[in-house]
């Protein structure tokens, strides 16, 4: 009984992997910068945006702690 279940699941996994591995379903161009969701041509703008994004993420806990201390002081 268990061997039958294992055999069926093995067959299903093989069939599923064949469908996923087909390469003719999608077409992707091989050009630089097309696989990321932002523009890398404007280097200054990219540097400013990355600095703001990463800086705000780093500063968020400190801003939250400051706000809690500020509220407790009143």
C-alpha cells in the first residue's frame, strides 16, 4: 500500500518538474539592469535613494526610542 503511494508521488513530482523546467514558456532579454526594479543609469539619484532607504531603516529604532523617551518625559 505504501509503495503505491510513494510511486505515485514520484511520478507526479517528475511530471511537475518537467513542466517547470521548460524554457520556452518565457522570454527574458539578456541585458544588464533589466532584472532589478530600479534604474541604475542615474548613479547620483541611485546613491541618494539608497542612502535614504538604508539610512531610514537604520534610524527607525533610534527614532522610536527617542519618541518613547519623549513621551515619558512629559
